[in-house]
């Protein structure tokens, strides 16, 4: 127990030192700036989103379903007076939907489309060199041709513009059909 | 009926018959002899006496006549005295003779003698009166030749002679009668004696035959009995030997039993001592159990307190978990806020870089809080699990304590029962010790008795041998007796 207490004290001191050093050390200027990613979970699979491709992260946001809509469109939600169409990222990525999605992000640049997913697993700040690019593959349509590997977990990076494009393509085809 | 008579009874009956015959023969002989003697006595006492008396009368008469004649011749008085004595003798003899007269003839002849004697006395007295001193011879001759004297004297002699003749006739007749009686008695005695001899012979024959049969049967039975007695004596001797062997084995076994009984007595004594020690240990154990039961009651109370504290700790941990949910929610919202701040700072361009640093730190703090809350949640889960496990373990322990308390109660009761049983065991061990000692004494007595029996068995063996020898001798004797009986029967058959 004494050992555990000592470990906790050390951790507190380390956290304090890290916090203090953040404000005492000058920000790095040389080299490429790091890439901020949002680690998420869709179904049972891990994914990542670029922080630069979204305008906000929200939890437990109520979504109003719309009648006769496509299966990937969960409904609409209100954000500061703006109506946002919320799409189910599980349907878009081909994952199985078992429970209601708790998390939601708004897509950049105009924040009129939101994507709902199951889990928010954290914020990742990685160098651009850590991102691997893959040519072709099934995820091309949704933009999942880049991956980031941290520890033993490999996360495909979902590109929000690709998702928007796919939604628009689907929307146009539905409009043509109708 | 006589077939059922015993040997001695038959002998007694035979000898009794013989005695009866002898007595009968004797009585008859006595009667016959008495008759003969009476007849002879009558001849001697009556007939001969009367004859002698008659002859004495004749003698006295002759003596009186001689005295008379002497006086007449000499004139001497002495002759007168003789004459008087002769007359007295005559009277005495006559009186005796007259007393013995039985027949009328005798009395008549006696009367004639008396009359003749009286006449003769008168004639003699007359002659004596004539004889005076100085008388002449002629006168004396005249007196001598007096017809009265001679006549009376002849008459007297004739009367006496007649009487004698009669008596001689009676004597002859009585002698003949006596001889006849003697012959009759002899014949009777002879006949009776022959008859008795024949009856005795018949009795002896039948008695001998009967006794021979009985003796032969008895000898046969004695033979078979001797044989059986020999066989029995043999069996008895072999049985006595086997019994002696068995007695020796029994004696050995009883000695071992005696040793075992003594060992049992010593063991019982040790058991009694151990039981007393056990009783003491049981009492100490009972005290210890009572103390342990009291301690268990205290432990039960403390366990209840611990359970209450643990349940309270579980509730507190649940409350901590609830608070932690709030912290988690706050850290999550902080994280969301930090991320959104980072996005906003990135959108602000160069002006938002410093704010981006702050937002990044806020995000890091939120991540750390989230990590800490996860860690705390894990610790709380561990604590709750430990509390649940502890409560369950305490419950199990509490039940174990209850069971232990009950078991201690059972143990205390068992100790009571043990104490009672140990007391019973002590008493039983003492009784066993006492009984075993008594048994040892009894076994010793039995051993002595067995020794006596063994000695008696040896004596019985010797006695059986002697019995066997006696039976052999008895068999030989019965053989000899049988041969004697057979020989006697053969001799009788040949005779």
C-alpha cells in the first residue's frame, strides 16, 4: 500500500511537471506541424478522423428521425440554431448497428452534416510521417485509404470530404430516380 | 408260580420241605418209640412187677413157713421175729401187688391169696401157740403134721401159683403186644423214612434241575456280562487314556487361560488408570471447549461488526462509484470541450495557436482525469469485489463459526458423554479387573479340580485295567462254572 501511495505521488509530480513544462517550454517551430486525429470506434472496428475535417465533437445529442429517408440518414439535430443532417457512420462504413450512436461530429467546412458513431476513444497527435497511405481498396469511396498505427492498433483514417461526396452522389442518384 | 421264585427262595423251600419231612419222620418215630416204650414200660412196670410181687409173696410165704418151722423146732424167739418180718414183707408185697391189679381176674386171684394167707396165718398162729417150752418132739411132730397147717399152706401156695400163672400169661400177652407195637412202629418209621427219602429225592431232583437251569442261565448271562464288561473295561480304559490326554491339554489350556486372565486383569487396571487420566483430560477439555465457545461467541459478534463495516464499505464504494460517474462525465465533457477548443483554435489561425496550447493541456488533463477515473473505477471494482468476496467469506466464516459453535456445543456435550462414558468405563474396567481376579481364582480352582480329575482319570484307567482283569477272571470263572454245570448235567444224564 505504501508502494502504491508512493507511485501515485510520483505520478502526481510527473503530471505537475508536465503541466508546468508546457507553459515554460517554447512551442516548436521547425518541421511539419503534427496531425491531430480523433480516435473513434464504429461497430467493433477502430477508425480515425482528421480534426481539421470536423468542426465539433458532441455527445448525447438528440437526433430526430425523418420518415422515408435513406438508412444512412439517422435524422436531424439542432446546433446553435442550425439544422444538421446526421448520418450513421456505421451504415456508411458497412458496420453493424446494434445500439444507438452516442457520439457525433460535425463535418467541416459548413457544419451542416453530422456523422454519428459508437465510441470516442481519444485525441491523437501524430506526425504526418506516421500516416500510411494505401492506393486503391474498398475504402476508396469513403476516403479510407490512409491508416495510422499506434501500438498494435491500426486505424483507417476516414476522410470527411469523401463521406460528403458519397452522400451527395447518393442524394443525386436518389433525386434522379425520383 | 414257582418259576418266579428266586434261587435262595427255591433253596429255602427245598430245605424247608426236607426239614418238614425230617420233623414228620422224627415225630412219627417219636410217637412210635413212645408207644413201644409205653408198651415195654407197661410190661415191665405192671406185668413183671406183679409177677415179681407174686414171686415175692411166695418167697415171703416160704420165709414165714421156714421161721414157723424153725420156731416150732427150736422154740427160739428169733424165728418168731423172722416170722413177723416175713409176714410184714408179705403184706407189703401184697399191698403193692393189689395196687397194680388191673383186671378182675387179678383182683379175684389176689382175693384168693388174701383169704388163703389169712387161713394160713391162723393155722400157723395156732401151731405156734401149741409150741410151749418143754414140749415133746412128738407133740412137735403132731404140730408139724397138722392138717390145717398143711392145707392152708398148700392153699396159699396154690393161690400164689395161680396168680403167678395168670401174671405169666398176662406178661406173655403184653410182651407179644409190645413186640407187635414195636414192629408196627418200625414198619411205620421205615415207611415214613422211605417216603421222606423219595420226597427228598424228588425235591432234590426238581430243585437241582431248576437250579441247574437257573445257574446255567446265570452262567450264560455272566459270560455275556463278562464279555461286555471286558469290552466296557477296554473302552473305559481307552476312554480314560483319552480323557487323561484331554485333561492334560485342558490343564495346559487353563494355565494359559490363567496367564491370560492375569494379563487381562493388569490390562483392566491400566485401562482404569487411563480412563481416570482420560476423565481428567476430558474435564480439562470441557473447560477448554467452554472457553473456546465463549471465544467463538465473541468472534461471532466481531464478525457481525466486520460484516456491518464491510457492507458499509460496499455502500461507500457504490457512492464513490456514483461520484466517479460524475467525474467521468465531467472529464468527458472537458475532453469534448478541449477538442472543440482545439478545433476552434485551429480555425482561428495564428491567433489561436496559444489557445490551442491551453486547449491541448485541458484535453490532456481531461485524458488524465479519464485515465484516473478508469483506474479508480477499476480500484472501486476491485474494492467492491473484495468487499463482496470478503462479505461472502465472512458469511461463510460466520456460518462456519455458527457451525463451529454448534459443533463446540456438540463437543461439550460429547465431552460430557465422554466423561460419563469414561466413568462407566472406569467402573467397567474395575468390575472387569475384579471379575478377572475372581475368574483367575476360579480358574486356579478349576486347574486344581482338573488336576484332581486327571488323577481320578489315571486311577480310573488303573481301575479299568483291574476291572478288565476281573472281568477276564470272571469270564474264566463263568467258563469253569459253565463246564461244571454242563458236566453235572451230563453226569446226571448218564446217571
